[in-house]
């Protein structure tokens, strides 16, 4: 595998110097328009039925097809990014609760709000929470498939993409939390984050501690904060070569990586569908990147998931994570000696001060997760002052993607989350 990555790098460099970079760019940053979003399959215009573009349901359509109510809300951040928040305010179960407690779900890297509702009732966490009587809000951070908009900048401009998870934590999450609290007229909410969704809530609370009072409880699924345990296999190889990839992308004006698009969806379908001879290789790649759990992966659904994920990420976000992996620290973006002094009044970027976080946290992690590793979770647990539960899930093969799409995630994880919410403040 190491030889394959090195070979791929050589090919990229040859292409870069001998041919237009359009081939690789069409995959990592395909041209616009990239897809068509609809709300009702039965009402699809005839002009779209033969479209060459990917046609998918939006969040509201994904939810409403099951008889649940769904809403979308627009929020503009202090620095001008236009975000879209989704909501499931009610359930066909018609749970009679005077004032529903509010739960906010925040997706991870390269994902969107769609990731929480792809499979439907009795399967996805968002539906289960609605059935249990919660007012469910689902966030989208800047730059993903729903949030490629700014009051002044165009997503085609490099300046639009000059943000990492730090800006998400300082602008996106506060804007969404404040909006939700105002709309629902409650003082605090439960925050459930997956992967990068955990990174940004801890970055927020460590820099703007006043938001601790607005968070009743944090449920961290597969937390990504510290990097004390070294990676192995494919992820290590990718990390070791990240600087090379980053330089090539920057040189060729690629600032957005793997958005939701027709080209990526077609690629996934071609190589990963059941009849493809390459499907075993596709499955192996997924397992190398997230952890191996064949029992929880419905391989027939990989092309369907590939129509919604990946949903885009900025190059700066990946660069920020790379910096943290190299240093092993949870710290702000390192702009280099000169700009660090201008921004931070010190030569290195400051670490996030975890002592300022007082909101109670529940940490939940898998034994077979290739990204969120146990030693890193233990470091996070030691740094936080108010961890009320730290739970290594009993199913030994649980992976990073099982938190969202495992066939039996309800049994292994979601039922437990709802029990914990009942016990530690979800309905108090």
C-alpha cells in the first residue's frame, strides 16, 4: 500500500508537469453544476429524468418521505457565511410533551446534515430522537454541500475557502446555537457531535466559555481532539504524504476537497456497486480508512451513501488537522512564524484551553475505530473536568462510520444515547 501511495504521488507530479491538471481536479473539485437537489421524487420535472447530473433528495425530502415534518432555517454568521440548519420538530409517533427538549446534531468532516437521515425511522439517530420526544436540529458547517454561500464572496474564490475547523467553532456553531435557542425559547440544548463535530464544540467552549451555559450536555461520538496515538497502515501513509498533496492542491488552485457531486457519485457507483469486480477493493479502502466491520456494512448501499457523502471540506481544514497530528496538540491554525505573531502575539499557535470547558461531556468510542483511537480519547478524558460517562462500546468491531451507518447502530449505540439523555439532562 505504501508503494501504491508513492506511485500515485509520482503520477500526480508527472501529470502536473506534462498535462493539464483537469483530470484530478475533476474528482477532487469537480465543475459546477455538480448535482440537482429535489424534495419529492414523484414531482421530479421531466427535464431532470434524463439529466446527466446526480439527482438526490434534500434533507427535507429525505425526512418527509417517511411522514415526519421537516424544516430548513437560514443563518448568517458574523463573518458572512450563509448556513442552512435543518429541523425535525415532530414525529408521527405524536409524543405529547409540552415543551420539547432541544437536541442539536453536528456532522463530521466531509459530511452534511443528510448523513443523519439517510436510512430512515427505526435506524437513524435523528428519527429515533424525534420519536423519543425531542426537538431535533441538525447543523451544516461552512463549505459543505448546503453552505457554499457568503454575503460577499463566491465559492469560486480562494478567499471563500480560507477557513479551518477553528472558524467553524468561532462563528458557525455559535450562530447556530444562538439561533436555535432563540427560535425554541429554551436556555440550553443537548449537543451531539460526531468526529469533527466534537472537535469544533470543544474548540468553541475553550475560547468562548460563556457558551458552556448554553450546552446542557455534550455527547461526543468518536471524538477527534488529541493525537497521542500514532496511526498505522493506510492512514499513516496518507498523513506522511499530506504535505506533498497540500502543496500540489494549492499550486493548482484546489481549495475545496471532494464536494458532493455527480462525478464522485458515479465513481463510487462504478467501483463499489455489487456487480463491480472492484467492489472488494472498494470495501477494503473503506475499512482501511474507518475500521473493518463487515457485519455492519451493507455493501449494496455504498453507492447510495456515495450520492450524499463526501459533501465537501476545505483544504485548510485538512491542513489544520494535519498540523495537530504532527504536533500531537489541540491548537489553533499555525500560519507560520510571522503571521502567528501578528495574529496571536507569539511564534507558535496557541493551544485550546480545555480548563475553560465546564459543560458535562459523555464520550463514546469504538474499539475498532481507525481514526478516533483509544489513547487519544483517554487524553481528552484527562483534559476535561466534567466527563460524566466515558463509554468504550461493547461491540468490539465498532468503527468510525458505524456511528452513522452501522446496520445495528440502534442496538449498539443509539438506544444507549437516548437512555443517557433521559438520565443526564435531556428532558430535565
